C-alpha cells in the first residue's frame, strides 16, 4: 500500500485566539509615590473574533469596534524624578518585532489600535490587545514602568498573536522583547514580582488544559523558568539535521545530509518549517510534547524528513529534543518513519515520564504495532521490535 508523506502528516489547524478588545483605565495607572511601580492588570472586556484572512492582498480585515475607554499610561513618579508624559499606546508608533517570515519587523504606526504595513508579501494588518489586557510593571528592574501588550498580525495566509514588552516610562516605546508566542492561545497574563506570568493553551499539549508559564527578562529577552521552554521554540531557526552519513532518496539527486538549513514557516504554524537545498526539501514538524527522559522538563518529539522537491515519498526520522538556554538540543533518535520503499510511519503518540508510546506501521498502514520507547540514560530502547524491520530503530 503506497502512503505519501502528506497523507501521514498530523493535521495542523491554526487555533483561533480568544480576544479581549479593551481594558479599564486602571490597567495603565501606577501609584505616584513609590519608586518601583506596582504591577496592575486591566479588567477583561468583550470578546472579539479575529477577522478571517483576506482573499487577496488588497482586502483588509474590518477594524474592530473602538474601545469605550482609551488606554493611556499615566505619569509615573520614580522617587522624586520628573514625571513621564502621558502615553497613548493605541495611537503611537511601536517598534514591532518579526513574528515570522510573513509578519515583518519595523516601526508600525497605530491608530485606535489598528495598523497596516505594506511589504513584499502585500498588506499586513497589526492589531493591539488581542488575547489579554495591558499589563504594567518593572520587567528590567530599573525602577521604571514597562508595558506588556498582546499584538496580532493578520496576513492573507495566516494570523499570529504574541505578547510584546516595551519600556514606556519616557513617553515613547523602547522594545524590550517578545515575551510569548506565537506558540498557542493566550488566556491571560500578569506581572508576578519582576516576571511575567502567562496562562495559555499551547498546541499539541499532552495535558489538554491551559499551562502556566513564568517568563523572566534577562536584559536581552525572555527565558521560561518552569521547564516549559520547549513549547516556545521557533523551529524556523537554522538547524542541522542529525544524520550520521548522507542518505540517498532518489537517483541523480544530491543526498540528504546534516548541513545547516535555513527554514521558513509552513502550513501557518511555527512548529512546522521547511527548507530547500540542492533539489531537496528538508522538513521539520513537531509531533508531540512531554517529558521523554524523566528529568521534569518538557521535551519535543520531532519528525525530520528529506525528500526530492515536489516529489512524493521521503526519508523521515523521529527524534526527541530538549531545550537548553532557549535552543533545541538533541536527546536521541527514536525510530524511522520511512516511505522510500516501505511504510513504517508512526503516530498516536503518548508521552509519560521517561517513555514514549506510539503505534508504528509494519510495511503498510493496515498493519500497525503498539510500541514503547524508554529512555536508558543516553538514548531510547524500543519494544517490541517492529516485525520484519530490524533496523528501523537504528539512527541514520
């Protein structure tokens, strides 16, 4: 039975973000007599449905209703220093970070929380305050006010939402960092001490419930401190495939190798990325999350594949990655998901502390075997063996 890579792939659906369109004036106000601002969170407002992606670059999503209360950051006192001027974050120019390859960085001017930016991809629409209120507090520990907002980007192919933090005490916005996303649906965020606490539904979450993330500002960006950094990794970054030797996938085509590839967003999802080189397509797709080695940290189960560009069939391998210092780090090879000559595709993943359970095809999707892979301290051991395929668990 012939099975293509497309048929085997996990269906990816962009999660619609529950949106909160306004905040109370108290969200932006600080006490005027203390040297360190007291964190404040605005009250949620009416739910806002994100507009559908426009059919062409000429079409622009409709502007949401103007909030009843204009969001303004009030003057803040810093132990006797000069008060900062009032700052209207809905009507200003913000240094917006790049969300992905479709949502570019640069200065973006907002009017009533909406902005349009034209680039080589066409018209891009940005919007403020989707997914939560304005949150203020001292992230960079300088005793002055910082502001975190949610910011959404709509383009013809997809939409993304992130949490972005700015130093706003001078009356203008200085970019501090992208605090969260796009990695799931944010349901709330607030300051806890000098850190940002975020509650979100990350995609492919084995617990099937919102998770709590704690984000600490390092001076140059944010780091997750509760062991859930794997959910926040952007897999479109350059990386090397962990192949021990070149792998041939077609006659007359350069073999797949471990050289670093630059990847771009695929299928409207930052956990699915694609790169091209020498007539080959390299593909990354996160299959599942969980603690595969029992160390208490969330890891990622990742499918890496290589095939002749615009051709069916591929060499595909399942690996486990952890995250160290914000960067994916290989834990070990799991099994081969191969369709060059036969089909040994894996699916139905379940991860518990120190083990991975899955089903794997033994030559055809009509014959699937339940298998368990256990961490042995330096790699994974799979049982039972896949009938007829003794080398399926040997790293390429």
